[in-house]
């Protein structure tokens, strides 16, 4: 929370540069040229003993947002889509099986010249999210947004992610059985899959499309009763 407050204070104190003669490409080039290597301050656990360092969303925003304000660029996710969904089954070194929800999200991230809003650039990015509960979609969106900013501004982290493997997914099998559109609707309605599984007395990875349709229908019916004029 303290880090977010420091970022907000920095943004408030950032002067807006007089850049009306620069087009959007020139502004983004200027921002890119002023960005330094982003530190890997986020520690991610992949097992009971395994961890790796990653670039956190807050570090990316801390680096990018003040410069976007200074040069007059506004960026935001204009479109999101769940393109792949299912469960991942993996086995650790002790032979224990682990099942998690998996989502792959496509995001179209837009960069707009605030002095000429008809001028914008769209960047397409993808993000994967894996979680034992209901946070897989949120993780995927955060990942996709973060990398859209990093790739658009050519931000450096000091190493090559292609040289690292994700140990948690070694030997993993993805079970693709749930309709992405139904999962997206569940997310919109705030339906938590882990709670649905508990209610139905099944494992999360055993949920079916019919289960999701039933929950969506019940939720929509409830909302209609609460707000009949909506």
C-alpha cells in the first residue's frame, strides 16, 4: 500500500511536458529512450522450495506512468478475451498430483496521444494465469497488461525469459473443457468457481459447462429480482 501511495504521489508531481509538436510515435520513442532497466523485485514461488525473480506490475507502472503523463500518452486495455481455459495437472518430485485452474487471456492495449485522441496505437499481448482458486483470470490479465507496456516501450529486465523454464509446469497436462465465454461471464458476475465447486460438492477441475450455465442463470435471475428496472 505504501508503494502505491508513493507512485501516486510521484504521478501527481510529474509535470506535463509541452510536446504538441510530437506525434504519438515520437512520444513513445522518447518515453522508451528514457526508461532504464526495470528491476526484478517480485519473488514468485513455484514449489515448496523453488522460487524465481520477476518484474512486478507496480515496478512497470512506476517506471512508465510518470513518463506517459509528462509526454501526454494515455494507455489502457481496450479489449480483453479469454482464448484458452481449463485445468492443469502436474506432478511434483514426490509424485504428488496438483490441479490448478488455467486461463490464457488476449488483451488489446491502446496507447493514445492525449493531444490528438484520433491518433493511437494498439498492441496485442497475451497472459497466462494459473491458480488453485479463482484468481487465474486476474493473474492472466495482469500479466498481459504488464507485458503490453513492457514490449510497447521496449523495457529491459536485464535477462532473457527464454532462458528460464517454469518448473511448476514440467510434465503438466492441460485439460481444456470449459467454455471461455462462460468463464468470462462468470467473472463479470463475480461467480467464484471454488465456491461453486464447494456448493456442488465437487473438485474445481470437475466443473462442467452445464454447471457454469446453471450458476450464471441463477445469478442473473437474482440480479433481475434485485433490480427489476435495470
